């Protein structure tokens, strides 16, 4: 039963959005998973979706699912680009992973209109400024 499964808090794993230009010349907000833990995390699954009001109407994007490679201690992995038209929506990421045989999961939400330069802080591991959710 689900109530019998322990889900400890996933301290040391964060999501961040960084405004940058990628190798293909795309400029905008890119979302990262950041592992500041002292151990490898594996079987990392990340789902993402957007929701909120656009032009006064409720909108929900498709849910995207990704499996990321194992993440070494103190590493970061780029997940996706957030298109300009989704910046006015809540952007939700649900992250699940294992450390040893223990499963962890957590929801991270970049609230609508929060991806702005005024909210930037230094992002650990990535070494750039961006929006950090711990």
C-alpha cells in the first residue's frame, strides 16, 4: 500500500531555471536538475507540464516525461527549454529518483511570471545566475 512506502525528503536535489544561450543559438530560460548531495542519484525521472490562464482562459500543456542519466554527486543536468509563451503559466516539474535503494520524489513549481531577471540568485554547480527552487 502507498501509505506503507516511506518517502523521505529529497534534500540536496534542486531545480533551477537559467537564462542563457544554448549551443544552437536559442536564448531563453533553461531548466536544470541539480544534485548537491554527496552521493550518486539514479533512475531519475522528470515530468513537466504548464498550467494557468492565458488570455483569460485556463490552459494546460501536455505532460512531458524524461528519464535522465545517473547524476553524480555535485552535478547538474539540463532538462528543457521553457518557451516564451509558457512564461505566463505555472511550470511544474515532478522529480523522482533513487539513492541506493531508497526512492525520493518532489514537486517543484516555477510560478507564473516568476522567471524574471529580478528573481535571479547564484545557482550552485551550474555557476550562473538563475531562479532556484530548493
